[in-house]
C-alpha cells in the first residue's frame, strides 16, 4: 500500500507546478526521441500560453492534484485493517483497469499521441501489480482467519 500511497501523493504534488516541471523537462529532453521532444515542447508552449492568458484554467489541474492526494489518503484504510478495507484495494484495481479506456478514448478525441497514451496506460500496469499482490495476501489471510474460527 505504501507504493500506491506514495505514487498517488507524488502524482498529486507534481500536478501543481506543471509549467515549471515541463520547462525543466524540455530543457533536459535532448536524450529523448525527437517525437517526444516535439510533443513536450508543444505541451509546454500550450501550458505557458494558457497560464499567461487564462490562468484560471489551471485550477482544473489543481483539483486533479487534490484528487490524487485524497485518493492517497483512502489507501491508509487497508494499512490499518486490510480485511475490512479490501474494497479499497479492489477499487484501486478497477481504477487501474479503467485507465486504458480513458487513455484510448479521451486520448484519441484530444489528439494525444499513441506513445503518450501508452505512458499513461503504464501507470495502470504499474499500479495493479502491488494491488493484486496485496489483494491476494489479504484474501489468503482472511481465509486463514475464517478457518481458525471454524476450527473453534
């Protein structure tokens, strides 16, 4: 769970200073493929222009950041009581799976390059692994507990 909590918290914290982070990334992107460099430059220019002319639109990414931080808090439940809060783990697994249709449907509509959609999907793959392991451990431990009660 700490992996998920940390990942969500970092995603939330880093969603606040997007323009600054993208500026740094653009400056240090020379080792990336040219297609990715061009995409990062395009995104940086768009965010910079948007923040200069319509800074209130970034309020939407502030709420995105907030949502990630709140979701990170949600995963404290399984740390405290994994059996009772297995639903949180399963919720996280469902969210990981749902990244794929969002990335491909919304990404297509928004003209996001396929390589970037695949990067987005990688978060679903990376996230579901520790969640599936945690779910298996919780399920096995709850079976053991139930067997002990039956034996009594």
